């Protein structure tokens, strides 16, 4: 049977970015399933499909038998003679699906099953495209507001899930806004891959620093730790592998231009860049920046509790608004820091 679907296959392949072999195999599979309604004895169904030539054939092979015992592999002499006069007992005979039935099945397959297969291939392609980009920053256009305040961004013609809890506090967006966020998950489920992005994840700040600071991008400065109170304050511990590179100055930039650009992106979030140290006492002093700390003592080594002594005029800075500064410093160092006035 001549079926001119090659142009349709080429068009689908081009529009959806799916290989022609995937579409051809989808057609074959759908024809095998659909034709089982005609071949009702569990016959082995063969599909011969050469789309470039427009040739399509669905058939089964049975042996001509005088006493038919297995209808899935045998055909009676009388039935075989109706197909071909040359049918003889013991010989195989090919039984084609009738042209009108084949035409109907082919049309339905092209509309339903093929598109499902193409969609499956598209979803797999989407997953393979985004899975290696886990931890990267993407920019998407806000398309949909959901009833639970979650949002959908469009990134490279793909829907990306932006949960409400991954937004910065007091952030407001409107449809059509361009939103920059970090890919934190690429999940597979029955409906296809789900790409999840965040603006509150500490890694988002790390990637922004990497984009703004060439010394981080080329590996001369290493980000050791990041802690955040999203939208309010963050602390980033950095370490320079080169003695002649100032890690703090490089991250802040000339007149603070680099860190200011990042702070603006994060709705004014204050960012403390501190020098990492393997000396816990020194590291704790640095972590309490911007406060100037007098001394730090270890109170309980087992429970990891230390005390920082600060001048009176540095007390509020050391503690921070709502205790955020000392809370973040403690989290950064991995010790509970208690503040005491000098």
C-alpha cells in the first residue's frame, strides 16, 4: 500500500527536533498494536514500512494446513485459496491487512500514537538538555501565575517551575518579566521532566559571584562557604590560591561595583565577603564582620560553643538586626557564637 507520510515525518522531525527514526518506529509500534484488532488469534504481526518510498505493509505469515489446529500460525486450505490460487498444503502464505483497514489504522496512528511518541522523545530530550545544567543560572520569561503563588518561567521554550518559597522576600513580578534563577532540581515523572529554579539557594549567590568575578571563574579564588538569610544578609567565605590576589577586594570590586551589582539583583541583600581560615578562632572573628571583634574564646569544645568579646559600640553590629549577623556567623563557622560586651 502506498502511504505518503514521509513529508509529514520530516516536518515533525524538524519542528519538534526529534530524529526521523523515532517517528518511524512509533508508527510501526502503533500499527502493530492497532492491527491486532484485525488479526484476532495472537498472530505474529510484521510491519514493512519504507516511508521514503511511501510503501507500507502490515501482514502475518501462516502455514496452509489441512487440519488447522493453531489459528495463530495456520490457515485452512479453503481460506488460503481465497487469498491465492497457488496455495498448497504445508506452504507458508502471507496474509495482508486489507488496504481500507490499513488506511484507517495508519491515519489514527499518525494523529494519536505518533504524537505521543514524539512528545515522549521531546520530554526525554528536555531532560537530557537540562539535567547537565543543574546548579547553573538561567534567565526565563514569567508566563504563568498559579493559584498557590507558584510561577512558571519559559526558558528556551521550556516550562520551568519557580516555587513561591524560592522567591526572595517582598519580591514582586509581573507577567513578561525576565527572571534570573538557579536550577536546583531536574526531576522525572509520568508527565515529563520538571525543572525547578530558586533565587534563595546559597548556590545562586555563589554563581552570581562567579559571573561577576573573573578570579573566581578562573579558579584563582575559591568560595569555601556561603550562608544566607535570603533578601536580608549573606556571608561568603573566600580563599585565594595566589598570594598576590586579594580575595575580598576582588569580590567587592572597584568602588564596590561587583558586590553592588549582586546586591541589587538580590533585592538589596547585604553581602559580607570574608576571608576563610582554617583557624577556628580567626575564622569566627572574620565571620562576625562588619563588627570589629576584640577576642574570641572557646567555652565548650565538645559542644562547639565560643564567646566573642566586642566593644560597646560594636555590639549591635556583631549581633545584627534580629540577631541575623551572629546567627549567620555561627552557621558559617559551625560553632555557636555567644556575644559579650567588652
